[in-house]
C-alpha cells in the first residue's frame, strides 16, 4: 500500500469483522521509529489460526484464496528493518479478556518506509462504515522539532451526541475537523 | 505466446509448473498491494520483489507468469510455494525496462 493508513484501514476491518466492540488504533512516533498498534476486544484467534495469519495463503474469507492484510503490513515493516507481531486470545480461552493485538514497528529513516498518509480520512472512513462499534485513536509524535498529541474516542463522542448516529454527515465532518485541529492547532473561523 | 517459449529467448526458468500458459500483455510493478488490484489475468508480471507475497499476488491476479528482472533469485521456500500454487516464475538478467522491451519484441 502506498500509505500506512490504508494498512490501518485493512487491519481494523478485520477487528470489526471479529465482532470487536472497541478497537484502538495507536500511532507512536519517537526518534526514528513509528510504532503502530491495533488492538481489539473481538473474538480473537486460536493458536492454530494465529500461526497462519502472516502466511499470505491463509484467509478467513471464503471468496479468495489468500488474505493479504497482515502479510503486507509485515512486509512493509520488515522492509524498513522493523517487525510485526500478532497476539491473540479467544473468547473461549478468556471470556473476560479476549481479542487481538497487532503491533508493527517501522524505521522512518529507511528509504523503503511507507509514509503514514491521511490517517484522519482513515479514521473517518472507519467510523462512517461502522457507526455502532467504538474506536479509540491516539497519535503521539515526540520529536525534537515536533510534539503532537491527537486523541479521539467515539465512546465520549457518543455520550455527547445522545442518540444521534455517528455516521451522520455533520458528525463525521465534525470529527474530521476535530482531528485536523489537533494536528494543526485551532483555526479562526468566521 | 506461451510462457515456455520465453526460455529460448533470453529468459531463464526458475520454476515452470504451467509452461503452456499463454501470455496476454505485460504488467510492471513492485508495490504488491498496487499490483494486486491492477495486473490483469494472463499478464506477464515483471518485478524485482521475490518474497512469498509475490506468489500470493500472482495467484490473486491470475497472471501468466512472474518475471524477476536484474537476475533476482527466488528463495527456496518461495520457489516451493510457487510450484504448489502452479505459478510460473522466470528470470531475466536485464533491468526492468530492457526486460519489458525484450518482451514487447517477442509478443508483437
């Protein structure tokens, strides 16, 4: 993928399909690394399934022979000298604490590093497509020339909205502006 | 033109489980997710990538063969997977552009 945000979209869709009520998307940029963590409380995967997830010929979909989301994320991370790990616990194994955690580390100074891209659009697309599940997004940048913290939690937004669906156009627009403002600082409006 | 016909024309066999397959057109690309959505069925796909995901993308896009340019080799485990999945893989000592030009001459 030309942007990591497209990988994020792909992996998070898996979380939603696994029945996750909450999916957290964490991006941590520090020094010369970018760490991406996608963690959900969905149904989780058995050890056997887990072993196969980075094999491109493994898939949970019946319509195609290979599932490429995790193999491509792993490749993108490894191309920069980084890594990807996947941990998972099934609901059967632990009814109180189940789900999947994908962690990928990228070295941003590698020539093969894929830029993060438009992560705000990705978050908005996810909320629009899945208004009934919750997403927590946090992007931290700790660099000598840049110190940014962007945060969004649909559970909080949902509380304020008091029944208005999250995929209403005005709501999505507001979330988009809310995120963009945290990146750039507030703008004066007329 | 069949994939196996390339062998006497400057291309070397890595594995050819389905050599009788006809080639229709050429696609070039190294960003696998991009190639996955754009390479057409029966294309000869030229790339310098050689990991296991290449075989998966060739399976999904149903290309006629993968051609590794610049004398890139296929790791043994990837070659084994290509054989299992009936994916033809050849290689060319030429850079990508010259490989494509050579294919163009042969296909037209």
